[in-house]
C-alpha cells in the first residue's frame, strides 16, 4: 500500500520512453509516461488538440517531449529489444506509523512488459523507525529482530547496489505529523538520504540540535554529525544557545559570524586560557592558524593575545612564524621568539640550518679525503679532482646546470662518490662531472646540461672514461687483494 501510494512520484525518477512502430504510412508509439498508445502521424489530427511529433523524430535513442504529457521521452523501436531495458534505484519512503516516523529503504526495479507497459517490482532493504528519543533499524532480510547498531549506514556498493548516496527521499511531508515534527528536517534538505538518516538518528539522541539549525549554525551541525567532530564542545543538556555553545556572553554570539567547529574549539581553548576577548581573537585568525597558535603557546609560552598582535604587526601567517620558531630552536641556543622582522629572521635561520647541515656533511667529507686520494688521475690533458666540500659539489651543479648538487650529502656519507673531470690548463673550471660506483665503475659522466644542449659527449671524453675505468678497476682490485691478504 505504501509503495503504491507513492508510485507516481517514484515513476518520475525513472527514464521514460516512446516505443514506436510503423502502421502503414503512419507511426504510433507507446508513451511510458502517458501509459497509452499515441499517434505520431495521422489523418485524424483534428481529433486531438495537440501538436504531433514529426515522423523524423522517431529514430533510435532520439529524445523529444511527448505533446500529450509534455514529459521528455526517448525513442525506442518497439521491435528492437525494448524488453531488455531495465533500471533500478533506491528510495527512502517516509510513512507515519501511529505517530512514529517510519522510513523504508526500498530498491525499485523497472522493466517493461511485451505490451510496452512499465513493470515495477520492489525489494525492501531496511526499515527505520524513529520515535522522539529513540531510533531503531531492521534489516528486512533478517527477520523481525531490530539490528543492534544504528551507526552503520550503507553507502553505495558496486556489488550490491544498495547504497543511499544516490537514493531519493519520498514523502518527506509526512514527517510534520510524526513525533519528529520539530526536528527542523526542512533545514537539511540539501542532505543526501544517507546524511538525512544520520541526522534523524542524531536528533533522537539530542533533540536540541534543532536549536542550532534554526539559529543558522547549519555547517556546525553538519560537521558534528557527518564529519566526526567531537560532540563535547556542545552542551546538549541545554536549550539556551549561549550555554549550548559554551559562549561567555551574548556579544560573543553576536560577533561569532560563520561559526564552525574549528573556531568553536579554539574559542573554548581561549576561554580556558583566560583570554579577555576570546571571540574577537578567534575571529582575527583563520582556521588554518588555530592549531599553529596552540602550538606556539604550548611550546614557546607566548600568550594568545601576543600571538595575534605579533602576527598582525608582522603581517605573517602563524604557520610561517611557527616554522621560524621550530628552525630557530634547532639552530640557536637562545632563539629570539618575536624578532623585529620575521621574514629576515626566518631566512637567516634557514641559512644557518643549511650551513650547519653542510658543516656536518663537510666533516664527513673531510674524513673521506684520504680514502679518495687514490681516485686522482691524469690522462693526456685531462685530470680528476676530488671535491673538498659540499658547497663545491653544489657549485659544480649550478655551473654545469645539472643535478649533481643533490648528491652532495650522499657523497659525504659515502653512499656514492663524486669526482670532477677538469682540463689541465683550467683545473678550477667545471668541465665534466663523474659519479662512481663502489665497484669502481662510472655510473654517470656528464657535461653542461647533461650533454643535452647540442653538445654531445666527445670521443675524447669517452676514451678517458674507458682509461679511467681501467685504472679504477685495477686500483680497487689491488686494494681488495691487500685487504684480503692482511685478513
């Protein structure tokens, strides 16, 4: 009965067709919206006060409006497989069950009979029953026992196709005559069916959520119910907005603006910290700055009011300031927390951290110098130089416009070996850069822009590579032989 009562509305959510066939020179079609056979071209045109569809519109999959019902239909040949057309969709059908709100989650299947008529079948999936202070759910396939949890609301499934995300809510007006008539359901009309049911479940636990909706805090409600924000920031035992939101004054409620959970959480943190104007402070920051502000206060013991004042004065985000503080704490024994120019101080701290990092790498590199002495080599007018610092490797990459600079730290740690190929008459001018493997092989040997700037590698360089490889192999083998002999 409930399904049949809403069948016309359910039908409107399915595609409609014009199953056409030729009768002599005329065409007739069965309109699934009109549920009747209609003439498309007839000598009896005076009999109907409508404009007929021209014959050329009746092509497979062509769309037009039926002049009899004015609904959009898709042309399908009556003799070309229309019987295989099938559709299905999930509906949430509302019903007043003795004052309680009942919602049946029903999957509806549409196929067509040999006559062209629509054939609807349904399968009930779940039933929800909502009282003012209780919600219950049944799985229609598992007998009459209610399910133990309300928390799992099915989402779309490519396998079972029983999700709610694309479902349609039917009979919503029924709610106004049930125990949930004050739930402000009309204010969440943009919710999907799955979200709407989640809201109704939440309402049965906290009826006063309607006060937040009616006061304009729709986004706040959405975050709590559907985004997993903690409910502890709301006082659910009160119907007074100030007490519900744990605000200190009516002025805070007046100036809170677009209140969301991030701002409310930060506001309540400010209140606990004893800030004099917590809402004004919260309004002066962006959501992205709330967490940074809390970290600055907790880690560097700066009050929220000073944090806001300094941030405004410096015209910098708290994320940027926090980045400076973290770097400064790393490189200074007693860092200046609120420098006169945050941008200059930030650049200096970054440079110092880089210098210290290079300093460590250079110490590691210095330890490798004795080991790398045997890698020096001269062949004709070409020589191998050993880099003395990370900065020198970085400078090599900049001069030749390739990426060897990124190998500096790996070279310092001994994970790879970088050497410079220079010309005898210009030993300090970058020419070619070589990366060596631990086995004495040449992994890479490149000049300016990796030899991709119309400067192919000369035969002389290739000959040098072969000669240097032979030297390295012999040197490495000798070293290994001596080590083995010593052991």
